[in-house]
C-alpha cells in the first residue's frame, strides 16, 4: 500500500537540505549493493533524526538496529562534545559494514557499535538515555520500550520507526506478524499513562515518545 504520494516524497527530498558526502555515499552504496536496502532510512527521515539530535544535544544516544550505519551518523551530528552513541546490530555482516562507514566519520570516537542481541546488550549499558532510536525487529518493540523507558532521561525522547509498517496495519484482517506487532506496540504506547507521544507520518511512520513531566 502506498502511504505517501511519490510526488510528495520526491518534492520533500528536493526541498530538504542535502546529506553530507559520507551520508550520500552510504545511501548510494547500500541501495546499490544490499539485498535489504529497503531497510535504509531515507534522506528526509535522516534529516529528521539529525534535527531532533541537534536540538536535544544528547550526551547518551541509543540506537537499536544499526544496519549500515546511516541513521547512527545522522543521530551523531547532535551529540554533546563528550557524548556517546551506542548502536546495536544483530547481523555480523551489517555490523562490519557500519563499522567501516563509521571509520570515515568525524564522530568515529564517539560511536560504540555492539554486535548481538539487543535484549541481552541493553541491560549492560548503564546510562541515562537522552535519545533512543528503535529500528529493529518489530516483534521486539514492546520489550525494547519497556527496557528503555526507566532509563530515559527526563528530557529524553524515544523514536520508533516503521509504526505504519508499509500500510499493512490497515489491512482487514491484518495478516503479517510484524504488522500485528506494530499495532500492539502503538496501542501499548497509547495506553501508557507514563508517556505522551506523537505519530509523524513521514515515510513509514515515526512515533516520538517522551515521559510526562
């Protein structure tokens, strides 16, 4: 199901400030060579991540789902001078690609890449997160959310990707297990009295979540 008109998507890309050379290179390389290139964040989405990070100037950022490193580098642009971005990737091959891409970045000393199961890695990271980006297995979203929320700083924001899941959440009946998991996650957050949220209908949907003050 086409959620965003192709003309609107193209126009948004033209008006949005362009990526730097490294981000453009990662985009082109991933789209040209990766079998799962559709998992890559778009430049417009990447710029949203950069805007939020730049506004927050986070000290500690957590990303769940590194892929080839594009979104991590977008998020890194707002890091505080002494900040760290921890990113977790399950697939060894993708982690290696991301690590190489990170090595070309001015932020490479602030990027810590963890390879393995996020549910096992996150508890060992004893930080107060100022910004969290969830873009991993959809069936794990609720678990990630519940694991992260107690460690979210008072001004922190969680960003969950693919919360419209290619329009499959609107099918009747919903058949795809990932679409079902996203519906469950969206409703879980909606009913959580601890937080407030806004769903941004950019690309495949971004859900921005923060603690109620």
